[in-house]
C-alpha cells in the first residue's frame, strides 16, 4: 500500500516553503495561520514548530482535527493534508524524536516551545483550475511562467527562481 505521505508530498512540502495550518476551537471557529517549519517526518506524520503560535496550540488542545495545506506558488499545485493534531511538550518522553527535524530547520535563533504533531488521515492534491479546465494548453512550465509574471519575479541568470 502506498504511504499517505510519500516522496512526492515530501518534496512538494519542501518546494512550497510555507504551509497554512488550519485548526478550530471547541465551538468550531476556524483559525488559519502560516508556518514555515513543517517537515514531513515519516509516512504518516508532519511536524510543525510552535515558535509563535499560541492560538493554534490552544485549538489543538481543544480539538484535534486539523488541516494543513501547502502549494508551490510558481507551479500552482500542492496538497491538502487532513489529520489529527497533538501538541508534544518538551517534558514528554519521545519529544526529542518529534523536535529533531524542526531544530535542524529552525536553527538556534528560533526557540521552539512545543511541537504540533499532525498524523495524516487523508491527503488530497490541490491544483490551479487551469490544469483541469484546460489540460491541453496547461503545463507546469507555462504555469510557472505566468506565476513569475503575476508575482513580478525574475529568474536568475542560472535560470533558478
Ligand atoms: C512566513 C511566516 C512563517 C511563519 N512560520 C512559523 C512557524 O514555523 N512556526 C510558528 O509557530 N509560527 C510561524 N509564523 C508565525 C505565526 O504564523 C504567527 O505568529 C501567527 O499569528 C500565529 O497564529 P496562531 O497563534 O493562531 O497559530 C510564521 C509567520 C510567517 C508570516
């Protein structure tokens, strides 16, 4: 059976740079905020650094249902990951396992208060409508070209974004 979080999702998470973490409080009030430190840890877990996210922490403690989405803004595609979130605290057994990849990404400058551990229950692709509405005239390269224009970004001389 294919893992829920396979290598394509792992590499898209890296390319995307930023994710949006959606949580909800006990009454269902949604909260969506960006997180940059969110590596895919293994086939079913994404870990998110709680550096400055008291609202997400409070919600996850009250309501485990979360959704995390990320897209490569240039290719205009990515994934939506639905799952159950828990907050791992530094005092807990096993914390070192969850926090290790986050420390590697965040470095010394950003203190990590706790870790949001998202166990994925479902994954759906996200694509710009053009990919589905106009498949014969849409390619990743064309989407990148139009996104570069829209964001006013120029490639480097090496052709990198
Ligand atoms: C580009 C960007 C990246 C961010 N990355 C993180 C992150 O990895 N971890 C974190 O805790 N906060 C991060 N933040 C800050 C939170 O999004 C911000 O403090 C937000 O208000 C937290 O809301 P919350 O308390 O409702 O979760 C980031 C913000 C921006 C703009």
